[in-house]
C-alpha cells in the first residue's frame, strides 16, 4: 500500500505544470534524488517487513508441527500404557479364576482327604 502511494506521489511530483515549467524543472532536479531515496527507503522497509513476516510464519508453522508431533507421541504412549494395563488386568483375572478352578477341581476329585 505504501509502495503504491509512493509511486503515485512520485508520478504527481514529476508531472510538469504548464505555468511554471522552468521553475519546476529546476526544483525537480533538486528534489529528484530525495524522491528516489524516499522510494528506495520505502522499498527496503517493505522488503524487510516481508522477510520478518516470512520468518515469523516459518517459526509459527514449525511450532505447530512440533506441537502436533508431541500430541501424537503422547497419544501413542498413553494408548500403549492403557492396553498394557488392560492386558495385565485380564491376565490376572484369568489366572485368579483358573487357580480357583484348579483348587475346586482338586478338592472335588481327590479321593483321599
């Protein structure tokens, strides 16, 4: 936006007026380096702003990617842990029920008490 304003400003300043063509041409020679320097400074400022924006966007994107990777690793860790607890619980239950069944089987089938 500033670049467009600078270009319009420089265009309007460089248009010679019909009434004072000689006076304007002399002042134009004096003002021309100042306008060029102003435009170059504005272009440099826009370029640095664009580079800063690009750097910030890259940092933000990488932070989000790291956050997603961290969440997915945490989810995988929790899932494996819960499955381990479930499997251990079921195995303990089966072992306990099986042990009771063996005790009952021995108790009921043993001839000598």
